[in-house]
């Protein structure tokens, strides 16, 4: 009986090491708790919904729970390349019907059939994913991570990858003297 339990445990350990050693990553990747639980990464969710939310990257796409949605540069058109271990760390945004939407361009919302016979939400032709290290709504921990053959980016409301955060505005002067001389703003 112990041998039967040891084989899956070894397989998970080897997969975790392989992921950690695969290509360069911005964040270290470890086996998520859900990978060892009974829930399957390919289990379809109920009908999904797409929304927009404000983030440090501007307006981005989020799922019905407010979790950030990402695209993978390795995907070709609307076909996903993320299966197996990849889908464990980057769960596809599954749906059982046409996704609902609010604040997004309805004509850009779609679906694609996956090879595991589930349906994944797409936007502007890109398959959408969440990231296991985004533990709460608003997290964007997957931005710029390179692994599983490509780079992961948050998706903007226009359907394109957001590759950098907008530049922070210049700080406004505070506590400056009102003398009017020097480099002050004197407004």
C-alpha cells in the first residue's frame, strides 16, 4: 500500500522540480495546495463572467471573483498550449456556456474548445487564465512571469497584453516655500 502512495508523491515532487527548473521565472513556482487536493484543474466552472477592474496596470480583465486574468504568449490564436502541470499553476478560465460580461466589449468575448474536452473563455481571441499565486481579488503576481514556453501578461480591457505598468505621475510639490524664488512651482 505504501508503494502506491509513494509513486504519486514522487511524481508531484518531480513535476514541481521540473517547473522550478524549467525556464527563467520572475517568481519561484511551487506546487499549489490545490494540486494535491481532490479538485481537478480541468473541472469546468459554472458559466464564467468577465469584468474590468482598476489595477496598477490600468483597466484589466478579471473573472467573476475579481481575480486577474492572464494570457500566455505561447498560445497560438485561440488555441491553448497550457495543459497538465501548466494548467495546475495557470488554471484556464473555464465556462459551461457563453460567458457573461460587464464593462467589456461583448463582441470580443468568446470560447475555445480545449483538448481535455472543456471550454475556455477567450477575449479578443486569447485564451484566459488565472494564477494560483493570486490569492485574492486584485493580485497581479503573474505579470511578466516566463514559463511554460512563453510569458504571462495581464489582459487589458482592449484585449491586448499589458507588458508594463503605466509610469507613475511626477510627485506634486508639498510643503514648498511661497517665496517665489528658485525652482518652485509658484502657482
